[in-house]
């Protein structure tokens, strides 16, 4: 199944929502003096799949997202996992110190979008 530009646009929107949500959580944690629990790539992917499940159920047909897309994304996330993990590892180790939830999501989703776009060109 080819991932269309329209679907990639929707994914970017959902991913942006998740990154912003993580930023807001971070601000709230800091305001109350809490430290954030460790957050990793697998959490970011699980959060993406959860929001996709919710959005497909609530608005999938209206926005042109096929019902089977959640399973397709799950499969593609599994296929891309090592490539995405390498990218996130490299960026978190070469970039500024610290790996907040928002940063991990941002890096994970950017690498995943790149994978999907490259994979769609090859089909």
C-alpha cells in the first residue's frame, strides 16, 4: 500500500500534535517540580499508533484515511524501527544534551516520515 501525500500530511499533523502535547507536559512537569520519566522511541511509536487508532475511528473516512491504515502503519513502523532507532540514537548523542519526550517524538517522527516518503517513491 502506497502512502499518499495526503496521508503523509495527516501523519505530520498528528505527529505535530503529539510533539506539542509532550512540550506542554514538560512545561507542566517543570512548573510543579516533577522530573519526567524516561521516554524512548518505542513509546513515541506506540503513542503515534494510539492517536492513529483514535483518529481513524473518529474521522478516518471523512479525511480519506482507509480503515486498514492502522495495520499498515504498524507494519511499516516495525520495518522502519532499526533505521529510525539509529537516527534517533545518533541525533540524541550528537545534538544538545538531554532527550525530552518532545525531542524523542520529534526525532522519531521525522525519521519515520522520511522512511515513509522514501518507501513510497520506491513503489
